[in-house]
C-alpha cells in the first residue's frame, strides 16, 4: 500500500451540534462550514463503558455514541457506519482518558480509515497505530481528500518514528511484533550522558534487534521487556480474541510467572442502582467467563472475585503496588492509571489490547522514550490539603491544560513530595493519566523503604543509580508552592476544570458522594475519610438527608486495615454505605452512579468526563472534601464544615 484513496465521507466533530446533525442527515461540510472543532474528545465518549462488552465487529455499531456537544449526544448506534464516513476530524487532545483500545477499534470497524485532529493523546494514538488505523495532525489534508486526491502513506508517516512507521506499514503491531521478536538482545551500554531516572530504567529494559542497535534517548522508539505485565477483565476477551485469531491455539506465553490478571471492574454491575440492563449484563457475563477461561487455560496468576460476597480482591494498580512492583522495575498494564505504581520509583504505563496481546506472547512492549517534566513541589501542605488537591491544581494550569504534559514523564520531586506517604504519592503518579503523560515517578527514598518494609516485609535499600543525575535534561520545570494551596475541585466535564473549594460562587447541592477507586481507595484516603467522619460522629452528625454516600475499598488489605482500626463502625454510624473492593462507580460499574442528568455527585475518583459516572454532573475532590460534603449535603471543605458546627 503506497497511498490512501478515500471514497467515503468526512465527519467533522464540531462544537456546534447543528453542524453534526447536518452531516449525519447527509450534508457534506468543509472546514469553514463545520465551524470550531470540539476539543478533549475522550475515549469515554468514543466508546462509553456499556459498549466495552463488545470486542469484535459489533463495536463498529457503537463508535462515538457518547460524543457530547451543545449538551446533546447526536451520534447514535450505527450512525457512523450507515453514514459512509471514512475520515473523522476532531480538535485538540483527541482520545484523552482511558487506555481502552475499544475506541480506535470501534472507529476502524465503523469504516474509518483516517482520524485527523489538532493533537492526540499518547495512548489513543498508540492504540490506533497498533491496529493499523492512520492518524494525522495535518488539517491541510482535508481539501485534498475532498478533491479525491490520493494521500501518500509516506506523507502520513513522515513525522512518525521509524518503529511506528514500520508497524503501520505492516498493518498493525501483532504482525510486526512477531517478525522482530526473535533475535533481540539487551541494548549495549548507553552513551555516557546525564540521564533522568526514567531514562535509566528504560535503558535497563530496552532490547535491540540484530540489525538495529538502539540507544534509548528522548524521542527514540523501540521495544522494552517489562518486569510485570498485567491486565484486567475489560481487556481479556479482546486480547484472547486477537491472539487466537492471529496465532491460533494453544498459545505459548512468554514467562507466565511475570503476568498477573485481575477481575476488578464488574463485580457490582448486577446491582439495580447500576442499571446495567439485561443485554449489558449478558455481555458482562460473557466477558467474565472469557476472562476466567483464558487465565485458567494458560495458568495465569489471577486476582478475582471474593468468594461468597460482592467485590473482588482489589483494583489492579492498587494490588500491584501492595504486592508486586519494586523500585527500578518496568510495568505495563491495560489501564491508563497504571502510573499509580510510579510512586515506588518504577516506570509503569498503560497499554491497549494489541500491545498487551503482543507482550503476552513476546514479552515486549513498544515505547517512545519520553521527555521528562520535573514537578518541583515546595513548601508544606496546610492541614486538610491532600495530594488530590495538588493534582487538581496542576490540571488547572493553562500550559498543562493546553497539553504541555502530553506524552511526557512527570517526575515529582521537592520537599513537599518528601513529606508525602507512598499512598499520597500514588495519587500524584496515578493522575498523570489526566495530565496526558506517559507516566509519573517519584525517586525511591526513606519513605519508600518504610512502605516496602511495613507493607511487604522487605528490607529494601535504594541503589545509587535510582535517581536522576544532577545535570539531567528536562523538557521543563513546573514549580508549585504547596504552602499556598487550598482544597480544590474540578467542575463537571473535565478534570482540568479546577477551582478552589472556597471559590464557588454559590452553594452546590449534592445527591451522591463517592469515595473509592484506585486513586482514592488507599489507606491514606481512608484515614482522611475517617478523620472527617469521626469528627462528625462525635458531634452527632450524619450523612445529609437526601444524600447517598458510598465508600469503596481499593483492596482487601485496605478493607482489613479499616476494620482493624475501627473505621468501619464509624463509617456506618454516620450513614455511609460500605462497598467491597472493585473499580465501581469510577468505571461506571458499581453503586455511586447517577441515574438522572439533574443529579450532582461529589467524587474522589480521577476523571469526570461526560457520562463517566452516569448521566449527572460529577465534581472531583479530595477524600476529605468528599466526606465533608456528604455530611453538609453541599460541596464544602472540611474547614468550612467545622466552622458550621463549632
């Protein structure tokens, strides 16, 4: 294939819903008549959670059914396929959010051959590459496509790294990966130059082909061997389908002892307040059966549902940091919040189904070496200000909102970081996904030693190389004086819609409060929930009338910690509803979801894209603010709650 010739139509994802309607009704627009393009189109919109039960051609019927503009969702089931569209055009940061490969696969199965956007999120674009779906940031292609001009493949690949170009020419990663997996060897010693911690980790895990000696440096691309590969139940069926369809069965997995699987998403989907419906529940059951069959057939270590009760053993990232990940290691997981583990000083990043399918059989994932942004956190956090508030502050910064961090590594350092627990550091690294980064990392230190000894009984001593060199090169430095920060919120629609709690112009009533998820289901988070709720209980206060407040553990270890410290009794005394470990409402799969558009949720989860946790409006906040708001019945910080009840 030397060029792409488009005979189908082009769909402009405009901020004007009427412009989208006209295209779906049969009118063809150009750049001028389409108007401004909608930015920040998330994978939650391209393929909402209910769609993820599909992993084959059926996905094509559901492409962009969650796309929202002008307060409406104009794209229905089968709309793109029936409309004969071959090109989709969007604005900045297209494909932000989840690592779900379902999104580009749905577009591909709907007939899309090229996605053009002003800019792309890393995971979405890498997943598209892996599937053989072309993407471009050159809007100048549109008049040429409209005139019927063939677009040379060389032109589409001109600004891509050689590895990506080879994958796209091969028709996708699975085919390409098989051709290079044999004969790989560790890279030779890198050039003697100052390096960041992540560059050192990559160099220790990089491999080169016989014909290509790779010297990993920012911007270069190649294959690495992760110490751990892990996946969860949303991806298993798709991975298995891809592998068996391409390679047959039985498969030969590479080093099965370093593969871990999790069934952590759907254990509460049957609850009536989730509203999954018979069709979706049937699909979920098929996915669960497929997950269990795959891990049983190949003897993969699995963390599944609890026996005799709701919930699971734990959310994948939370279990990995509790039981598996170590400083200096490299982890690849099928979720955008895999960077959670970077709190231990390892490189952990999210991949899609094709990447994981390739990794399961070859032991390899592909990686573009990122530039690193150093986030220097100075000062001392005020009482009641948490790591979540730091992240929401960062997300609201104009440069970061505009995409400064897209594809980069976030290295958190400075005296404020030194004072944070590993659980709180995990909130920072976890939410580099929302910042658009490849991952986040904190260099191992005395706190890391404490965590590994207390939680896992390990006598760990950081090695001298486990830090960035003093004269390492950074893409930039962002300095935050944490002493000036106050509790933060993110307004509904995007985690970047930051505003201080005390900056609200009018009271915001809440219907639901949710504390949980990988981001906010850790021990430190439950310490914060307990501090607020114990204060309330001692004053005879309870969850406000008309509010449902859910607390969901991240792992069974967190649950047992709360029980041992007497937290659970206090939670119940104030009227909180306790849920066993699972991804739950964060992933649209458990209690805590809104059921109506007029409902308002205050949530400690990591993202609040349209439809993420039901049709209502979701405000993001720290665990302390969520608990205080549940008691007040409106969004307040803990300090404000205390002032109301002296």
